[in-house]
C-alpha cells in the first residue's frame, strides 16, 4: 500500500522490535479478517478508523482544517463528520485489502464491476502506452489489483514503507497480479521506458511535492504543489491520460470508474505541463467534492503559501471549464 501522506521517513534499522510487533499485529488482524463475514469487517474497519481519528490529534486537526478550508460554507460539525468519515474509510480500506489477500484472483474479481472500460480499450488500441492518474481516494490499492487482472499489469511508483516486514507483505500482494513497483529515485526514466514499450503506468497526483520540478495548480481554490511527472511524460510520449477511481458499493462490492482521457494541450504551449497537471487535478477535485469522505484529508496538501500570486497560474488552468475536461461523470 502506498504510504500514508504526511508520514515522515524513519530508518528501518532504528526500530527492529517495533517493526516485528507491528507485523505480528497485522498478521493477527489478517487472520481475524479472513474468518469474519464482510458486514463484521466493515464495522471493524469503521471502528479502527474511528479509533485512529480519536487518538491521532495531529492528523485529526489537519483533516478538520483542510475540510473547513475546502468547504467554507459547511458548519464545523459537518466538517468534523467528513474528517471522521475519511478516517473510517481508511480503516475499511485497510481491512478490505487484507481480506483480498486471502482470495484467489477469480474470487477477488467477483467483487468488482467496471465503468468506462471503452476508454482503456481505445487507448490501448492506439499502440501506445497508457498513463493512469488518481489519488488517495476511495479504495486506491484495490483498484491497482483489479486493473492488473482485468486489463494489464501496470508500473507504479511507491515509497518503501518504514516497516520491512509489512513492506514485503504489501509488495507480494501487488506483484501477485504482475504489478511492477519501482522506487521514487530514478522513477522518471523507468516510467518513460515503460511508456515507450507500450506499457501502462500509474501515478498519484494528490500529494504535496517539495521539489523544483513541482508545478503550482489550484485544488479547491487553493495553490498546491503537484508532481509534474504525469503531464511531462504524457506530453513527451503522446499517451492517453486516464483518471481512474474505485468506489464502494453495497454488499462489499466496488465500482471501478475509468474517466475519458484528459485533453492534452499543445506540447509546444509554454505552460503545457501546468495546464495538463491542472486538468488532471480538476478531475480528482470533482470526485472529492462528490464524495469528500473518501479522500485522505489528513495529508498536508496545501503547504504552498496562500499568498502565491494568482498570476503564476495559467488562466486556462484556474478552474474546470467547458471543453477542458471530458470526465463523463
């Protein structure tokens, strides 16, 4: 599973005993999840998320502040409910991932239905690779597994978890369906090679990036430093950029939604990378506005000073407009 946004990097060798205890706890939870019916697992996930919400004061405060800034017309109680819902959704996501770990591929795929697959088929028929973008929204780890089985394995970028035992467990879950996980260092070249070899790659676009390559886009009417890799690679190779999301359905099922490819600007346009990054971010924002409890508000997404001059943002990237997005939503 990709790392929890905002988590600081800690040396693996500093806490070997703690790492083993954490791993044993995860194994115990996994064993319990396998024995319980789905409805009980859902309640357990809610309880785990609620407990996390109550105990982690720092992330609770960050979540509330982010929700309140994103939805200024909502009451404080509504903002707290959304923030708590995000923690509970994370708890369900973790337990569902452990539940899927015990299933065969055939059993796993029985829990999914798909929407917008024609966009994937058309993109693959072009003879080029495909770029998928999304965020820490809904059930993002499950969508990686389901896509690899349904269509083709992908290349993805993920930070190595601090706990090497849990990292090995998650990597085994990902790679059992053919997913290729690469570290951040040197990722750009590996992704470029993959796209030029007609492979598919996936990247998250919803985390703050403290790097010179970051571009400033608007997310919920606030400036946010965002990776430029999705746009840069797409403009360089001409591949389709397809936003993808996984939403929960009743009865422990999920709907995978592939949106129409984001319209690519002219690569010769001076701010093409910023324009395309904004367009991808706009699609994510549409989903977060519709289902705010499914996004990880606990991440410090908006670290860019609010005093950023709006002239730094392309007038075309400011907000979604007719003809800019083809979301199909």
